[in-house]
C-alpha cells in the first residue's frame, strides 16, 4: 500500500490512509501534532485512523526528549493476547453458552474484580513478576496510593468499553482464544494524573491543543511519568497473561486433553524508547503495533468481523521512515506477513488479503461488555 505525504508545520504527515478518507477533525488533530517543535521526522498515519483524545487513534508519533501523556491516552498498555488451541471447529458444541459462562466465572468483566488476588494460582514465573510489580506500587504517584487493593483485585479482569474475550476460528478451523484489555482502573488513574500535571505545566502557553502538553527529558515530571508509564504497561501485560491462563482453564474444563500453542501478546497503546534516524526517541503508538522482523502481532477486528495474526518483516523501504517500517502498524500488508494458517481471511480497510477467506461460520463467545473504564 502506497503512502502519501500531507504537509505539516514542523514535520510532514505520512499517511497510509488516503487523505480524502480521513475525517476533518482527525486531520486537524494530526496537523496539530505535526506542528509541535519536539516531534521527530514525521507523524505516521494508519489506514484505520480516527479522532482520539490528545492524539489520533491509528498514529505513530516520535518525539525527541519529550513525551505527551495524552498521546498514549488513559488506557496505558492496552493491547491484545491470543493463543491457538488444539481444538477443531467440529469439536465445538452448537451452543457456546456453557463455554461463555465458564469463562465469565473465571474472568470478571466491566467494573468487577476478583474477591481475592488470583496470581498465587499462576505459574511460578508469573507469580514472581506480579510480586515484583506490586512491590513497586509504593513508588508510584501519590494520587494512586489508595488504589493498591483495587489494583491487586483487578489483575486478571477484563474491564469495559471495547475490551473483549473471544473464541474464534482460523482458516484451518482451529479454535483460538483472543482477548483485548489494558491496565484497568489504576492505569487510567495514573494517566489522568499525569495528563493533568502536563496541562498545568503548560497553562497559558501557546499549544494547538492543551492535551498535547509534554514533559521534557531530564525533569522530575518526565522521570515520574516514565516510571509510572513503565509500571502500567507491565501491569497491562500481566493482566492479559493472567486472564488468558484463566480462559485456558475454562476450556480445559470442557476438553481435558486440549493443548495450547505459544501465546502471542502485544501492546497497541504505549510508549517505547527506541533509536531511529541516529537519535534516541520516545515513540508513542496509539492504535498501532510494532512489526519488526519476525515479531508476531495481532490486529483485532470490530465485533463480528475478522481479526489477523501477523508476522513483521522489518521491511526496509526508502520511501518509509525507519520508525514506521521497523515498527509498523495496523493493516499494512507490505510491512507484515499474514500467516495463512492463522489469519482470519477477508479484507481489511480495502486491502486485499492474499490468502483465501474462511467461510463465515465462526462460532464466537464474547464477554459481556460494560461501558466506561473499570
């Protein structure tokens, strides 16, 4: 898929969405981001770009010695996990209500949480990681210190909004577990705290949008945000890991001989410190995933549509900036390989899938959804 360049005040906007398909407010937001003096090289825009809070959803933004808390947003570390099972479609019952009930018995949804922390039942490595994470809770911003018990109880829970658990089929009729969640209430509280701190610091200063206020490297607010951001991203990863294990337990109760492949997991709402163009940069991906050479990724579809398992090519292309072609994003088949035996087929944003689509006879079990952040 070819990209186009939209003129920006400080850096250009390189878009993999045809400019005429970008909604006016989203384009205005992208131009505001591209006008910031600390944005590096260009702003990258994905085929599914749309208006977001602070930064546009479906964008990749690199900054030099600065980070904008609102660019990553309130659900720090939001992302996907998936695992292929040994179960085939023909082994599924006609009615998946019992499977859904078994999942919801083990994974609270919406604002709900576990009565008691559940990570002591996890595998040894996960228990050690969770213990280390929670041991650092006292170092987080004072604004969230009252949330320790809630943070413990919400590990291994889904949340609300567009978060989901899904049982679906691939093109070979193998059953997959797919889930979408983030850093829950504690992540949202950390994000709101730092977004407000950044807005206060820039009060009265000339910004195209107050939500584009930043922290500068080498300052105490920057270090505090980086600390809390890293913690929340790890919390989100472990939350998905614990949920996935509990969904596996639910399926194991139905099919005692079930086996699972290696888990695939990725953030799509996060900040990473990376080196590109000879500079150390802070790269924010909002609704975007890395696709470095050999890296596995997950591109979720909306409810009822297909999702994709992809492998990054790390493809070098002189047309593309390094932080994009090395860390590519949603729906760019020239930068990722779709895996025939894993991909769900069909098309994505008008981009033809090179592999035949599976018949539309997927059996799915989605979690109950609740609006709002949990």
